[in-house]
C-alpha cells in the first residue's frame, strides 16, 4: 500500500467541460447555455471559487474553441486543460494533472453542465483528508445513473448501470459524479484505471474500488437530486431553469419581498431585491438588477443592469436597460425605456418615452412621447435635464443638449440648442388657422369622388 503525507488544507477544483453536447442540437456549446442568465460553466466556476479553491482547472475539448475562450477570459490560460480525444471521465481528469503541477492538497471534480450545485452542497466532501469522498443522491428514477454500492458507512464501489447486475440496479442511491480526494492519491489511482468495460472508456468511478484495495477510506456524502442534476438536452435545460427560478423566488419571499404571482417573475443569478419591495406579475430581471428596499416593480417590466432606489416605481410595461439609475421616489411609467440615464429623486417619466444617455435632475418631469435623440448614426451624446425642468409631450431633445434647471420645453418641440435655466423653449412651426378651409376641402374632395363614378 502506498502511503501519502497528510494533505494540506489547500483546495483545487477540476471542472469537466469537454463534452460535445450533441443532444442539445445547438451551435452554442452545451456548457455555455445559460441558467438564470449565466452560463452553466460559470455557475460551476462560481461554486469552486466560493469553496476557496486556489487552483481551478477546466478540462475542455479541442472541438470547442468557444469554451476555451470563455474560460481564458475568466480564469486565464493557466486554467485550461485539453482532453483530446475524449476517452471518458477518468481520462478527462488525467488531462488536468499537468496543469495542476506541484499542487498539494485536496481536489474536487465537478462538471460544467451541473448548474445548480452550490458550494454548500460540495463542502462536505472535504471533511476527509485521507481518502475518496463522493456526493450521492437518492434518485426518483435511478435509470442509467451509476449506483453507489455501500457496505455500512463505506462506499464499496460505483457501478455503471450498463455494467450492473439486477441486484445493483435495484439500488436507488446514485452517483452524482462529484468526488474529492488528495491530489496525489487521485492521480496514482487514475494511472491504474483501464478501459476494460462496455464503453471502452476510462471511468473515473473505478478509482473507488482501487482505493479500497489500497485500504484508503471511501465515503459518501448526500445532496438533493435537484442540486446535482446534469443538463444534456434542451428539455433538461428548461427543467434546470425552472428549479433555479423556484429557489430564487423562495429566497426572495423569505427575505420579505412581496410577489402575488411569484411563478410569473423571473430572476437572474445576481438579482438583488430589498425587503418590502413589491413585484407585480410578469416581471423579468436580467443580469445586474439592483432593487432597493420598498420599491415597486409593476407588471410586464424588464430590468437589466439597472438600479431602482427606495420608493421608486417602475412600470407597468417599462424597460430599464444597463446604466439606468433611478433615485428615490422616481416614477418611470408604462412604455418608457431608460438606458444609461441617472434620474434623481422625484423625477418622472410617466409614459411613452425613450431616455438614453444622460441625466434627469430631481423633480424634473418628462412628458409623454419625449425622445432623447442620443445617436447620430456614428456617436452617442448626452442629454442633461436639470432639476425642476418640465419637458412637454412629444418633444425631441437632440443631444448633446442641456435643459436648464426650472426650464420649460413646449410640447412638440425639437430642441437642438441648450435651454437656459427658467427659460421657456418653443421649437415648432407657428400654427395658422384658415377660416372655412376645412369645409371647402371636404366639398372639393366629395365632388371629385362623385365625378369618378
């Protein structure tokens, strides 16, 4: 039996992401499909980082340069290991050996297509420092899952379904695929794994039996089936999204957020909502939404990359795009779109307006149909509406332009020059009334129509 020095408390993670994902039937690599507006692979990396792993290695396939580029952008080139050709999970883990270099400590193996597994679910696998610990789960339908064969509290073997006897297939405790071990022990065992099985692959699961032969401890810690679900097809991706949203909704309800129809509200992975906020039905939060205490988000609104302060009200049918920053008591009403605009306390844009690239001062009012004309086809420019200004309905503010504090813009104006504080700007053609011309027009039109019969 080979002996190993007591491992350090250092942790590393190997994330397997080399699968081709053919069952997804999508040009987007499987592990880059989003759950909660975040790539499944990023969920796995998040969990590894939350565990305090000082080294994270992602095993990718040569067939997927997009996955490689995604990992490099987040973790750097040193986090990449390539499995080529794909010869099973054991072979994939061995591909990470050279990248880990002289790392000493425990390593956990996770998967880029298991988006719901959190650090808290994984943490128990690190309790043992001298053997192998596997995460298991009780399966509602064991089907093709590998079975955990137990002898009391000891894991005797992991048997793949295709290799299992009827007695083993009757076991409902199944293998999640996640395991941890001292890094030295893991790679020594993997070097002994063969591909003498029905698939001709190198199974990671074989290390359990090999460890037993050496007298190394083999243990199981349990997690829920939902938390360890893998995604291999679009239907499973939809199921993962449903489970993710359910967890998010329950957490926000428990934190004091009011939702009368929570099943219709969709959150992103990083949505923040303060207690006392009311969210009406059919609201969608994209990434980067921060809703402070006591705001109100009305039905059919979409919020992404935006902040909504205490007491502000959004919607119904409003869209806040990245950079929208609503101060206390701000009102953004129906069919208003805000992008990269700061609105100070008490400002209002109640309906049918586009505010893009600029700022709106405290207490200012933006009338219906107002447009911040921020783009000339080549460059963006800013519109500044200062405190207390009033912009009349159906106005176009052609940036760059400033509407001074307390100024008034008359309805239907096209403003191309700055308006001084407390001034009134009227930029529209003068109305001319011609007495009787309406009746004359109708008489002439009627006569022309009759002459054509």
